C-alpha cells in the first residue's frame, strides 16, 4: 500500500514553501521594527498548559487537541481506559495555538523579572487541531504570532494592532478589502456580572439555543457569541453587550486604544459581539477578516489582551497581549487577489561537462562557485551536453559554464548566457569574480 500523508495535512515544497519562507521573512522585518525577537517553543506541551490557558470550555480543549503518549504510557491508557493514572508530566498534547506555550516559557525562563522591561517575541510554527477538514482549515496548519508580556498600557494594544496591519500591507494585501474588528471583553472587575447577565439570557432562551450553548452557559456563557449555529447567532444578537457593562477603567482603556488607532489612521469596526474563541482574553480583543472571494474562511488573524494568563500558568501577575495569523488562510486571500508571494523559482549557475574526462574539473568548479556564494548545479547522470542544457533550463539557470577538453587545455571555461545563447571564454581563475559581478541576486546564497 502506498504511504499517504495524514488527512488534513499538506507537504510544503516548491512555491508553497517559498511562500511560507517569504511570509516569515516579512514578519521578521516588520516585527523587528517594533522590537520583537524570535522564539521557538516545543511542538508538544503538558496538557495542563493548554487547559489552564485556553480554557476547559473551548472546543480546542474539549474536542480538538491531539494527545501524545509514549509507547508504555499509551499501553497503560489502553488497558485502563483512562489517563488519570498518568503524572501531569506524562500527559502531553501537540500545541493547538502558540500563546499558552509562550507564556509557559516566560514563566519557566523568567522572561519578565520583577520590575523588568516588557518582553516582545514572535514565532512561526505548525499548530495542530483535530478539526473537520475543509479548504483553509487543516489539522496541521501554520501560524505566525507575536506576544508581549509586562505592560498594560493601552498604547501597547494599539501598537500591536498597528503592527499586525503593517504586516498585512507588507504582504501586498489590498487593505481596502481587509476589515479590522475590535471590542473589549472587560476584566475581573466587571466581566463576572456581565457573564451572569449573558448566562441568564441564554437560559431564558434555552428552547432556541443549541445543546453546546446550553453547556457553555454554565462554563463560559460568552462563548455563545461565537457559536456557529445560525439560530443561536440570531438569538444572541439581542443579548446584553459588554460595552454597556464595562467598568470605568476598562471603558477608559478601550477608549484610549481607539484614540491611538484613529491617530494612526487605522480603520476599524467596533463589534460588541466579538469575544474570540479562547478563554484567556481580557479587555482588548480584535480580529481581521478578508472581504470577498474566500467564503467562510475569511478570518485571517486576530488576538487580544490576556492579563491573567501568567498566573494560570504558575507565574506572577503579568499583563500580556498578542495575536496569531494563519498562513493557509492568508494564502487563500493572496491567491484570490492575484498576489504571488512565492515569486519565481530561484535561478542558478549550471556547470556543464562536455566530456567525461572533465568530470573532476566540473566538481572542483562547482565547489569553488558554491564557496564563493553562488547557487550552483551540475549533471550527475552522465547526460549529453545537449541534455545538460535542457536540464539547466529546468533548474532556471541564467548562466551555463561549459568545461571541455579544449577549455581545460587553455585554462578557460565557456560562459553561456541561457537567454541570449551568447558565449565567451573566461579564465578559470577569474570565473567566480566574473559571475559574481553579473548574476542576479537570487543566484547568490
């Protein structure tokens, strides 16, 4: 039987891989302007990292996490039918999102010491969720995210949002077809009373709500705003709105965020039903959508403030804010807008062997050119010179260096322009400097 990739995954190579690398390069360039450094956390974490951070009531924790067991632990789970006997350190899951793992790393490595300056980090990594597979929604997908810990200033909220919008613009998206939605979810001072209002509203309309929302009513009623059931959405349109229940501090914080966005010229829409899908958010939340052409998978990123997450992960109270964007979702939008993020395949220098007696010289020339910083290819199958020229075209070679007995005797090589087919002799000792002065930037490493 032919081996196949698991459902909901894809192989990244060729243009798709170049696009992923280009997106990361743009993120590094844009985020560096704002003082962000890169971080990589483990692909798997203890389950409790996500339960504490994301929330027990979320679909991610309840239904979608991929669990990880070693051979012995898996055998024990199969035998007992439960994992309750495993130590917390042995209960592992593949990361479904990046923030909880980042915060765990911040606690464990003391990124923000008492009185220390805020820490800013970004990441690009695969994530894993056992979702129903559809276009733009995979079980292994890729995200770029940015996180800040150690400051609660509303200016930071605005800067993080502005940085995100700068990133989309740098990708080449048509920003007139991108919509930013924002809201405030309050804090522990005002949200409990509001949660109770929403809970009571759901119970008062129990006959119109789905079973999931009735469960959420007791666990996290705000999640009902995020329900995908159309009937629930209609009912929740009349539910109490958080903006009417914010305490004075949260209202002032939210007003200041909007002021800074206005001053920066960043357009946004206020959406009082925006709650995001994870339990750790407080105060500012935001989501970015692409308009037109991409169907139901229009959300291309979002995030918010999570001022209580550090404590849930065992750290000292430390405010935080961050966002994540989906590579696969953004690619759908780029393709819809006719934007080629991958660009053309990289070109190279091709060293052709005109006679088997010259094979050692070809090897030495390739080595010299690569060490000079040139992307170089050659034939390894004993092809004819004509076939090597065809192979050079397949490698997108701009220049072909031909080495034959006559060239060896004269201490030269023949340099052939693959577009014009013009040729000229070049002294062997001058070849690297000659090519470096003439090749396109994509041919240098």
